[in-house]
C-alpha cells in the first residue's frame, strides 16, 4: 500500500440529520395545525403515542392559551381536549382560574360543564373597562356600585362579538333605583356620566332596556316599551334575564324565565358589540354570566 493511501483519512460515517436526531420536530411539522390523524399516526416520538388519559393528565397542567395551541396540533389532541367538557383538563383549569364562590354557589348553575364555566369567566365583566365608581367582586362575575351621588355607572365585558349568536344572563341583586339598564355597547360608549340617567342607550354607541320603566333606549331616544304587551310585569330583584345577540340577523332579544319576550332591536351595526349594564343605586350589585350559543326553541 502506498504511503499516500495509507495516510488517507477515512470519510466520516453518515449520521442522522438534525431533524432526524430530534425526530419529534419533523413529525410535529408534518402533523402541524390541522395535520389530522395522519400526522398523529405518522409521528414516531413517544409523546405522540401516549394514551388519551395520559394526554389529559398532561394537558391539565396547562393554561387556556397553551391549550388552544395544543388543540391545533392534530385530531387526537383536539379530541382529547374537546371531547369531554367535564374532563380533568377543564376541571383543573376551572379550579385554578375561578373563585371558590363562583364554583360552590348558584352563580354558574345554568352553565353545566367545566369548560363552559371557564369560558364564562373569560367573558365576564372587565375590571379595566368599567366606571371608576364600580368594582368587580372576587367571584369574578358580579359588579358592585359604590354609593356615589349624582352618577350613573356602567361596565362592559372582557370580550365583544362581531359575528355568531351569543347568550348571557343578567340579574340585579339589589335595588334598581330610578334607572337600571341592560344591553350592549361598542367600545366607544361611555361607562360613566353625571346625574341619574339611562347610560346605555344615551348615544348611538349603545342599546339598552331599562328594567324600571320597560323602555327601549338608543341614541338618546325611547324606542317604545318592552315587552310589547299590556300590563307587562315589572322586573323582580333576583330574576334572571337572558339576553340573545344574533350578529347574523343583527338583532338583540330578551327572555325571562323560559318565556321569549321578543326581539327588542333590529338592524344592529356590523361592529364589535359588548354585553353591558348601567346602574345608579348605591351598593346595588349586578351579575352577568355568559352562556354560549343560545339554544333554539
């Protein structure tokens, strides 16, 4: 053998590519959002082959934003997360983000699943989008108005709607005073003003039903009485009113108990609309709970 051949270095043996070494990175990309069961089946990493019960246990340690990302990975993960709305995932998340009072009292009695309770919390009153004269109680769903003279005070929810159909419940847990309005508002609508007035419905950015005199209000005008019947009953403290917003038909309707009271407003603008209330009575309290998509019939 010649010295040249004897001194020649052997070529390195081929090894796995960086993607091959990790395996999981390439397979995650193959599955990707919407990758479907094919992506999950093709994945070779052990994390992808975990039983649903084990995945559920792992997911139970994650927060909502992380769960939303996980639900996009593949059909298996989406099914584990959303197949059972009372799974350990949603029970654990509800226990972490909801106050004990909200879980042990009847505030959420019309929200049957833990996933629904978590969703209701994220659609509750905003602590950063309300009058300075009100505060949101520790249960996360109830507004308390301080006893401030000559002021009307309101609050909007954290999330508004520009599409779809949505329902929520509102009820007063104290005196109504001279004005107590429930309805919807854009982000531009004021949440505080001087005097005792119907704040919701006082401009073209809000629509409201005054529970005291049964008047519908918008753009500073009375749009008729509601419900449209003779001797309509007055609102009773503690009575739950269901509000139904249909952004497809551009309507706002109300229910009391199991009775549909009718459509109150039509021709709503195609903008983001927020559930809202306004109150004037000192130390009164108002609770709002988002229910989700309304049930037809």
